């Protein structure tokens, strides 16, 4: 095969990314020529673009295939996560359309930036090389920095963007330093080569340092404690649909990247020795679960509360990763799927908290929701019970699979901490239910809440409520997908 | 079928009255429960005739269904029909039906009559279950059932704090006795491998004199078991030490006192001892204790009754004292005399209580005798009937013959029998019985004189309202009065006289020579019972009567002066030998202190403090600290990240170097 053939073969593999990048530029042109009036059109075209990209992902090869000299990988694992990510992005985009109009910052760059961010995430998910990894992370991050500060007339939004940018830059620095150490001690940036050179002798001290820095950079993206500090401030300050996006898609993409980096090159599956990185992941998981549970109790702003909630949930996902087995990875995938549904559902609710004077974000505003909007209250109750992990809702099974995986690997302390943290976190989820059902009603929200949002809310709560129906297909798929990494 | 109906009719009434009371109304509940009980009483009389007189009782127990079948532990729901059972049946259903009818009048102003009648019928059912039991487990069911009904009825006026306290007290004190009873049943199962009477009675002779380990001591099997059962009997029959609940139980409506706390439930203990005569006869030491406790109770309760001022409390202590008579009779082996006294006592004591109820009803709920007096001309019928009851309880009759009121026939038989037994304990019981008889006469006549004679002490407005009770209340009184007069003469030969052997059949077992046989012989002239023994009870009765008449009719200033002086003996008796105070000091207050300690320190401080409250406080504290971490300053955030990196790198470095 000559080089041009190789490149054209590679292009067929990166078709989804090609669609996204070319489409984003086309949408940008459309926006430039038509102005802000075209925002809604651009948004729907972006959704369509994401859909096409999703179709293209599904057309990809069934076996693990490398492209561009091994720096880009297409495998079932990546495909599954990409679909999740695209769904998350598309839903957030749909939910944002009315919002940006109401809040008066309807500009065509908004959907374009979201598409670019998803291109970055797609790159992250498929990265098989430290360079492509960095490229994806940066593309995603830069788009998101801008999105966080998108409502530039709002002080809080600008502050959020600024904080996110500065701390993101620091984490990128850590990440790059880690990459350079790894390259310095192995002479390669490619994951496959790393996998072959590293396994036999274990890790040298230099490499361990490199790994720590790399992990720190990625932990920032999944907002694992103690690299989480930006999360509450940015979640609170950013426009709500962007917060929804933050808590759904980038978390999924970054977590997938973390899984790939740790499992593929740095885990000795055959020798079944305990990998060096496990201690770090265990510590991150524990801290995240505990802090997510405790700090959320004291919050009165629902977006801030969801920030801590997502920190806690990422802790649980890391718990599955800490197991480092196929079962653990399957748990991670199931967890991410259910987490996506729960997060999107909750943010659909938050986006419905509209009054004549504007959006409200205080938990107390939900008082008596059961009497003003009984269906919404019921859906939110299902979501909260699921987030709290109460059977037979989906959230329970999500936790169950990762806990089982951890216990099979002998991580008893971690599992017990997880269960206890889950008990503590149940408090603030149930508090919301209590406020909705037992407190004196506050002023009702404006209705009707947008049709798309109602649809999303209803669909997500139904999925969580009747998860048992979907459980077996989902388990089957994730099992196959997880196998592709081992 | 007959026997099943007797037992089941009351429970049907209770269910209808209790569950459907709202729909059928008070009148409906009254009529249904009362008529079902009257029917049950009539059937009981038929059963009594069939079993005890015609001797055509069922050969075997009548089984409803199997209740327990676990390993060797088997128990049926079954009816054991013998003379002992049918005697109790007649007493229970008879008095109960009369009390039902009486209550229609007595409770006519109460807004919860349906509930009241339901409870009464429920009680009757439980009592019947107790007396018809074929095994100890079923008996225990009835035993607890009557305890429950008693609790519900004492506390019937639940808005009255004193009634609630009395109900709880009755329940708790009975619990002490029931505990003994329960352990006794367990011991029986442990020893006999069975709880049904036939097996136990058949095996008892083999086990006489054998020992087993109990609380680490080697003790006589049957004595231990019998004493444990007797503890249960003491609780239910309000014998000394476990008697404190009975006077307080008078807080309940008066018909309840008549039915439960005079005629039926409190006699369950006597019934138990008689039913278990097959065991007690092989445990002479236990019988000794029964006699002693019975005699002491007879004396103690009579002495307290001397000075009480509440009309119902006097009769309550009188009940206690009469139960003492029954127990010492049973303890001396005269089970038949005990049962006979139980039978006659049911009539005259229920009569006395219901008359007292009539007085209270007429006096607008006044119970203190010091506020009565001179009521005879206002309540002539009640007065007459109550005097009949008093003549019966004090034992008026012609010595050396069998002609007299019921109480005369049965009580004198017990007292004379005690003398005739000839043992030291028999002699002791005899003298106690004699003294108690004198006191009985005194307090009973004192009650009559203070209530019906002398000058009226009630305020004018109450006296102007005094009225005779309606017919529904008087007719039951007449029936009971009839029994109080004639039951003794009519049934003496059956219960304790010449025909008694055929009458009782196998229901009772008597091994040694017993008093009543001696008495019987004496009456037929074969034996010499000293003349003074036969005359004794009569003479002391006259003594008590005269004394009471002198003090309360002729010189009412004397008792008033004694009461005003508050002498030591007077206070001792007025305060019921200070039993309540001693128990309060010994048990109630330490228990409360312990409870308080466990509540405040154990639960509140230790469990809540380190459990729920402590954890909650810990969570809140942690939350506050976790929130404080979030300062909002970028350099703090960056610092946290760098610390994280440094910590992880250091940890892995140390680990890697250590591994090298």
C-alpha cells in the first residue's frame, strides 16, 4: 500500500471527524453570511451534523483499526463512547436553543463552537498517541472555555470562563509535562508501542512521574478531587445549557480517554499484576465520592449542587476503572450511559425553572412543585431517586456494577467508602424530593416549558424508571465493547 | 355441638358488637350480645345437668383443630368437659349474662356502649376458653385473654387518668404472675414432653419425688412446677403480694367489677389449682404454701377491709379475703369445698357488687360511704337485696344443720374442714379463718350500716335525686339473690356432701384424708367434731355483727374518733399494710430510675449521640469544612491541584524506591 492509499484508507476511518470539522466550518460560513438571525437554523443544522456523524460512527469497522500511522484508533470502545457523546451534545444543543433566545445572547457562533467541541471530544476518544491526545483535549477545551464565558454581559459567566481557562491552562501544562516525560523515558508517543515496551519490565521512576502528571491533566477534565476545584464555580457561572454540556459530554469523553490511556498501554492484562496507577485512581475515586457527597449537602444553588453531584458520580466511575478489569470497564460504560441520561434529565428540569423575572436556580424555588407541576415533579423525583441509587431505578444498577467489579478485585475499602458516600449523598437528593412534595408551594413556573425539553425530561425519566427492560441489551453491548480494550 | 356453642356464642357476640357496632347501633349491640349470652347460659345449665348430674358427659375431649404440632410439642384447640368445667361454665355464663342485662341499665348513659358489651362478651369467651381448656397452652390463651379483657374494661373510661393507671397496674402485676405460670408450663413440657392434661395427669405419679435442675439447684420436680403454677394463680386471684391491682381495678365500671373482679376471672387461680389437683396432690410442700398464702390473704384482706371508706374497695378486699378461703381449702386438699365456695361466692359477691353499683347509680356516682347513710328508705329494694348478700357472705345459718344462706354452708364447711384435717397448718388455717370470719361480719355490716342506716350525710341536692334503679338492673339482682340464699342448701350434697363422689367423678384427685370427709362424717354422727368448732364461725359472726351495730348504729362517734386520732394500727390498715408504698419504693421507683437512665444516658446520650445524631453532626461538620475549601480564588484551586500532583508523585516514588 503506498502512502496515498494509506491516507485515503485513513480518511474513511475518520469520516465522522471529517464531517464534524468540515460541517463546522460550513456552518460558520453560513452564520457569517446570514448573521445572528440564522442561529436557529445553524443550531438545527448542527444537530443534523451530529446525527450524520453518529451514523458515520456506526458505519465504522467492527475490529480495532489504526489510522494515520497508529495515532488514531477506531474500535468498538471508541464507537460506543462517541455515540454517547454525540447524543449528549445533541441533546444539550437542542435544549439550549430557546434558552439563548430568552437570555438574549443568541449568536451563531454558539452552535458552531459546540460542534467544534464535539470534534475535539471525538478526537480524544479515538486518540492512540500522546500527540493526538493532546490535540483533542486542547480543541475541546478551547471551545469550552469560550462557551463558558459565552454570555459575556454576565459577570458570573465571564468569571467562570476566566477561571476555567486559567486552571485549564495549568492542567494542560501538567498534561504536556507528563507526555514529555513519558516520551523522554521511552522514546515513543504511540500507545501501541508503549504497550509493547512498557509491560515486561514494569515502570521506571521517570515514567511513573510522567504518568502522574498525565493523570493529573486528565483528572482535571473529569473533575476528580483534588483537581475538581473549578467545577462548582464554572457550573454555576456558565449558561445553564453549557453547564449541562459540561456535566455530560466532556466528562464522558475524558473518562473514555482516561480508560484508554490506563488500560491499553499501562495495564499488564496477561500477567495480572496490580498496575502502578491503581493507587492514584483509588485515591481520586475515594476523595471524589466523599467530597461529592459531603459538599453537596451545603449547597442551595441547584447547578452548584449538580456540580458536586457530578464529582461524586465521577468518583464512582473511577471506582470501576480502579478495578482495571474488563468487568470494571463494562461497569464504567454502563455507568456513563446512565449518568448521561440522568444528567440530561435533571438539566432539562433546571431549564424549566423559569419565572417571569427570569431563570431561577435556588433549590427552595422547587417548593411545592408537586402541586404546581405534578408531572415535572414526578419526573424529577424519579431522577433524584435514580441519582441517589435507589432500586429498581437505573442509578442503582450503575453503582451496583462498578461496586461488584471493585469487590471482585479486592478493593473492599474503596467499595465500602463508595457505599457510605452513596448513603450520605442520598440525603441531598431526597431533600429535593422533600422540598417538592412536602413544602409550602412557591410561585409556579412559567408554562409551557418548551416541547423538546418536556420530551427529553419524559424520555429520560421513563428510561430510568424502566431500566430493567433495557438492562440486558445494554449489558450485552457494553460487554462486547469492553472486550475490545483487552 | 352443645359445648362448642357455649364457648363460641360469646365470641360471636363480641365480634358483632365490636366490629359492627357502628351499623347496628348501641341498642343492637346490647341486645345481640346479651341474648347470645343468655342462650349460652341456658345451654350451660343443660350441660351442667348432662355432665354433673346425669353423668352423660363426653368421653373424650372435643377437638376443634390442631393448633401446634412441632416435634414433641403438640396442642389442640379442644374442650375438656368434666364436672369442674361445667361448674365453671355455669358460673361464668350465668353471672356474665346477668351482668350483661344489668349493664343495659347501668351503662345507659355511656356513649360507647357497643364497645363495652363487645369487651364483656370477649371476656366471657376468654374465660370459657380458660375453663374448657384441654391443655395448658389453650388455658394460657384464655388466661391471657381474660387479662386483656380485664385491662380493656378497667380502662374502659380511658379519659380518666386513674382508670388508665389502674388498667396498666392490673396488667403489669398480672404479668408477674403470668411469668410464673409460663415458666411452669415450660417446666411441664420439659418434664412431661406434653402440655395436654391427660398425659400430664397420667405421668404425674411416676414423677413424684424425683428431682431436676432448676436455676442451678436440684429441686423436686412437682413441687417446683406446682409452685410456679401457683405464682400464676396468685397473680390472677390477687393473693397477698400480688393483690395490689385488685382494689385499683375498681376504677372500671361496676358491672365489670362484679363479673371479672368478683365472680369469675379472679377465681381462675382457684380453678387452676383444682384443675391441677393431679399434680398438687403429689407435691405436698406446694400445697403447704398454697394453704399458707391463702390463709394469710384471708386475714390480711379482711383486716384492710375493716377501715376502707370506698364502698367498692371494701367489697374488693372482701373478694380478696374470700379467695384466700378458697385457696387454703384447696391447699388442705378440700378442692371440692374450694369449688363450692367459689360457686356460692359468685352469687353473693356479684350480688353485693351489683347492689353497690345500684347505690352508686342512685347516688349520682358517689362511692365514699362517709357521704352516704340513711339510704334504706330511698332504695328499699337495693337495700333488701344487699342485706341478703351480706347475710350470705357473713355466713348466717343454723349451726349443726345445713340450713342457712349459701355463704354459711360453703364457708363453714371450709373452716370446720380446716380444723378436722388435724395438722398444724390445718389448725393455723382454722384459726385464721375464724378471725377472718369475724372481721368479715364486721366490715360487711359496717358497709350496710354506713350506707343504708344512720343519718344521711350526703348533700341535699344529691339526696333529692336518689332513685331506685330500673328493672333491667333489678331483675339480675333478684336472680343472684335467689342463688345467694338457696344455692348452698340446694347443692351442698352434690358438691361436698354424700353425692359428691359421683358428682365430681375424675375431675379432682384427693390422696390423703381431707377435712370435708371428716366434716361429712361428723354431720352423720360417726365422728366427734367438738361443739365449739361447729359453733365457732356462727359465734364470731354474731360478734362482728354486734360490734358493727354498736359502733355504727349506736355510737357512730367512736369510729369517727378513731379515724380522727389516726392511730398507728388504723393508719396501717387504712394504707393497706403499706404494700403500695413498699412496692413503689422497691420496684416502681428503681425501675423508673433505670428506665430514665437508659433513656437519657443509654439511648439519648450513647446511642443517639454516637449513632444518628453524632453521624448527622459529623456530616454537617464535614460539609461545612468541605464548603470552606471552595474559596473562589484561582490560586487556591491551582494550589490544590499541585498538592494533589505532588502527593501522588511522592507516594508512588516512595513506593517504587521501597520496592527496589
